């Protein structure tokens, strides 16, 4: 069934049943992904999936349901379930957003990206993979040599007349390289998200991916103690992503954030400014309206270390008596509306990564963190995480380390940031938002080396 | 879910460019998620997922297309899109037609289908659990009780003549307790789940699970930071098995083995673990969370012995990796949904019980760490380096359990750790979890009796 026919039927049936407010959220994702292994296509996938979720006010209470099957059966499946769900929900109801006139007119869709052929993408992978093998004889294989593109189209309708549409497309490549010397096996990877495949140079990617992997060979153990630590941009962005739910007004109102009551307080070192920009041209989370139809705008969350605002959706804003910030978010049509950043990042400083560690008398550089889903407590801020990286002495990298753990507390770490680099990147971990950071120098963290 | 003639057309269309195997996976899934927070039902979400995945092989090339356009045109278009990626000389293709439906032997009985039970009855269980958590201790500041229910109907057909349908039903109760004081918040978690209907939730020992989650949160609120260094570590049963899930299980999956991307590749018949270790993956255990009647490629569930008394016996193999390995499927092809091509995955994986009693293991440990409840972890399959978190831990001193410690993360290398298992208990237990990998997030059980590893690196805040 066509989307608009489905919408009209749903709204008509719903109103007949006594629903006062109805909202239909639609999302369609189309993608192509491919993986090469030793010159052969090892994995190839193409997809088109769409689905809708519906919110409805019945007897003054809100219920939800979703479906991927747009047919007549689903209209009654949705309405029946919303009715039953709404009768049980004890949360305060939230009126739907009627819309306003402040929507930016930005199209995040790149026609140029959509015109790149599958053959060209596969050729690109094969070229990079070959250059990786040719670069150094210690390369055993590529764990991943993959490309994925994605087109996301969204629409939001309600029976108050709101009708909005947005679309965004992007592509990413990942090359994970396994290297071996004697009995030591190490791996690292190259990841890049872009709207412009032609801006990527296969030679440079192969060099970076292999050099990064080789740099971990020859790992040594160092004494367990508190070191000054540089979280490189990749590690820093994944750590910020893990703790980003603390900035949500939902977490604050649910007593699950240490940032409760901290508006206008200094929650970080004064070198730290955190920005949310929903209009970044290359942002995965870029869009002109949020999942409830609220217009999005750029926002400073932390300014020179001072917390200025939380992220809000309609309901949390209503509860706090503030304006919604445009951060109502559904991870997909399967989800109810939560709160999430869009493209959220630490504003870069002036020093390069090399300049940051040149300033360390003795210290540890962290290049990647593992176990973020298990070794970090997003509420208390405590973390104890597996890490890879390097030992630094007198401003120079001495050697890679054996596997390490770093332990600390995110909220203390924010206060202990002494320097912010210029090398902003975004984390490929995107379930919390599209989250970025440059490399950060931290005064001290407990490090244990295997 | 789809008529036979259409399935046959799709299987045929997928082979027109020379593919040598085609498969159709149809899924119709109903989900309920309820969540009680601050003693209020905050979320009650119902949904229906429906879609079709089409897979084609040609030698060692694999192509996957999925869609939820279930019209004849939509499906044939997806099949053609998949076949276009196979650029071979179309010849006479092998396909077993007409399809004949095979009966699936249902080894996991279901009594109360989730959709047949009113949600008010479900809400009563959530409220009871919420009350137990809140009554546990004055420092409990929040309780979040969740219920997850799924009814997944699948149809799997392939060009080799497989044509089966199955219904999987899973239910899980998730208890999160939060304890706090002026400067700190700690959480406790317990999430029992089974391949069963609402009968499992209603008969659950709520007192036990809700109190344990609360006890963990309150205990950890008063725990000291964990020490750093290398120690003997005693890991308790049930979810403790997550260490071997990460450290060995993933390395025994064909996805890693077939490409030589595992420390266990090419080592069948060799000693890879301590003599005390027998490691088994068994999808047939009645109604367990990770159990299946058939896998997502239509193969019957089975019991696979992976390591026996320290000797590597075999791997977990799916149909595609079986080609690269010249082996047969072991009934291990699994996927989250039609949005994923299946690959080799675990079901219920566990270390078989040994001889020692838990008391003996603790009494024999002069100084070390007792990991009572494990959190999650991850592994780099290429190197075998793993990490995982401990949700509730204690120091062991002079053969006795001492004070609680928190923030302990265990790191190490899987291949080395399984050689260092020096005591295995007799109290096998299983714990439910979700496992994420290239074919998505799937329900698995991890399991083991209490056991001891002679040395693991523990990373904590107290650097020595």
C-alpha cells in the first residue's frame, strides 16, 4: 500500500475509533554493502526496508505501535495495540507538535554520491585491498575490506496538518588489517565516512591502515600506575559517545545523570566546549526536524567548561518548563521517542596530535578502547576499559604497549582535560548520536598493562 | 507466509546468472516491550517486523538482498538485484523442485503465546518485581523493570530442497536496580530469559532475581576500587561463562576459522586448553534462551562438542563458510532478522562440569579475585585479546571471600587463558545474554560451573 493511502486510512479509522491525536512516522532505508576478501567478493548486500510507527492519544493517553508491513491488516493491528498500550501507560501524556515555520531548507542528499556505480565501489575496494597486501610483507590479511552506503528518507505526519520530509545519504569504507611478526599478531583499521568517494586516495588509505597496524608490533609491558594520558581522537570520541546519555534531560529527570542540577556549573575544564550541530553537511544525524517534528538548530551544550543546557524532546522540555531543543529521537520506527544528540562534538583546539605528546615527559597514548558497552557505567561515570596504545618518554613514542586497561571516572576526566587537539573526527559508533572529538590530554588515569 | 509458487519463482530468478545456491528467508515477527520506571509503566510498545532475505552463492561469492516489499514484483526485483552481482556464465542450474514442506520437530514446547495474554497480567509481574527491588534497601533509588517478548515466524527455503517453517518464542525479564548515596550511583542487573512463552515469566522466582539485582547494586555502593595486577581469578557459574564465550567461542566460529583469522584455525586434534576444559555448544537444550529447533538456514539444531578434555574437536559452521572449509554445516547458521545474512554463531555454549565443589575452589585460593557476576565483554578474533567487566567482585584472602571490590576489568588472551584453567566446579549453570556480530544481535546462553584461572590481568583504579 502507498504511504499516503496508508496514512489517510489510518487517520480516518483512528478518528472513527475515538483517537484525538494521531502521528505517523515513516522511515525508509536503502543501502548497498560489499566486502572483498583476497580479491573476491566475499559479501554483497543490497536492501530496501521501510516501516512506520504510530503514536495516538486515546482517552487523553498516548500509545505506540509500529509495523513494517503496510497493509490493511496493519491498520487495525496498530490501532488495537495503541489503544491497549495507551490504557496501561502511566506516564504523563504529551500533545503532538503542531509544527512551526522555522524549518531550515537544507537537503543533505548528495546526488553525486547516488550516482556512483556498484562497479566503481567494488573496484575501489579491490584497489585498496591490493595496495594493503603490497605495502608490507608482514600483512597477513584484511579482516575487513568493506564499503557501505545508505540512503535514509524520513517523513512525519499528524492529523493536525503537519507534513515534513528529510533525506540524507552517506557512504563509509573500513579496512581492518592483520599483521604478524614472529608470533605476535596485531590489527588496526582505517574508517572513513564521506559523501565524496573520489576524495579518498587508495594509496593513502592502504598506507594509513597498514602503518597503524604495524605500529602495534613489539608491544612491551610497563609499570602499573597513574600516567598522564592522551586519548587520541578515535578513543576520545568513543568515550564521549558512551557517556553522552548523561547530557539528556530524560536521564536527568529519571535520576540517572550526574549532571542533574549542574546547569551553569563548571562540569569540565575551561578548555572544553561541546557543540551539537544538526546541520553539519557530512553528519549522519543531520536533519532539519527531529523525530517529533521540532525544528533543529545549532546549540552549545558546554561552553568553556560550563554546562549551558541539556538535550530536550517535547516531554522533557515541558517538564522543565523550557523550549524543546529539537533532540526528540527515535533510533528507528521501532523505537518510542527518546532524547539523543545529533552531531555532537568537542570543539577542536590548535595543537596537532604530535604537538600534544611532544609535551609529555612520560605518559601513555590511547589509540583505541574496547568493552565500552560493558566496562563503563553510564550513570556513575566509572569506567575500566581495555585499551591499546603507546608509551611516551620525553615527548617521543618509545614503543607500543601490551594490552592495557585504563580506569577512571568520566566526570572527573572532564575536569582533568588539560589540552584539546585540532584533529576532530567522529566515532563510527553511532547509536548514541554522531559523536566526535579531537585528541585530548588528560592529567592522569590509572593504567594497568598486561 | 508466502505461497510456494512465488518462493519457487524467487529461488529460480536468483539463479539466472549462474549462481549455484539460492535461499529465501521470510520473517514475520511480533514484539512487545514493556518498561516500568519510577514505578510507572513508561513504555509499552508493540510492533510487527516483516521482510524477506534472498541469498545467492556462486563458489565463494555470496550475495544477499533484503526487502519488505512482499509483492511479487518487489521480491523478483530483489532476487534479480542479487543475481546481477553474480557474473558467471548462466548454465543449467541445479534446483530441487517442486518444494516439499518438511516437518520441523518442535523440541521446545510453548504453552502461553505472548500475544494471547493481556498486557495487564504482564504489568502485574513488573509491579511485583518493582516492589521487591524498592523494599530491598533504603539506598535503592530507582528500579527499571523490563519485559521483552517475541514471536518470530520464519520460513526458510533453498535450491537444495530445504522448505521449512518454524515459530520461535522468547521471553525475558530484565531487572535493573540502582542504589545511590550522596556521591555515587551503582547498578545491579539480572536478566533471566528463556525460549518460552508467558508461562516462564509468570512462574519466575521473582524474589530471587529482583533481590539479587538489588543486592549487587547495594553491595557495589560500598565496595572499594579493584586492585590492578595479575591474580588468580575464580569465576562463578551461569553468566560467568561469558569469558569463554568471548575468549574461545568466537574464535571457534567458522566466520573466523575459515579465513584463518583465529588462533584455533587448523588445530583440530591438538591440545588447545587445559585438560579440565570440555566446551560444548548445544542448541537442543529444552527451552533455553539460546535454543533453536532449526537454525536460520533450516538446519536441525544439534549438540556440538568443540573442545573435549583440552583437545580441539570441531568448529561452529554455517553453509557458506562450510564451502571455504570443505566441511558440513553444524546447524550454527544464525541471524538477528531478515536484515542480516546468516553466519556461524553460538547457541547455548558452556564448559562442562568438573569435580570440585565451589567451597573447595575458594578454600584453595590464597589470594585472588572472586568474580561473582560478570558483565559483558568483547574480543578481537584476529588476536584473541579479550576484555570483560565484572559486575560484582570480591577479594579472596587465605581461602575466604573478603571485601567487595568494584570497577574490575579482566583482560587477556583467549588462547592463553583456557590453558590456565586449573580448577573446574560441579555446579553448571546457564545465563542469558545477547551476542552481537556480523549477522546481528542474537539470543545466546553462556554457561559454566564455578572455575578458577591461575592468572588473569585485572585492571582497576588502584594502580599498585
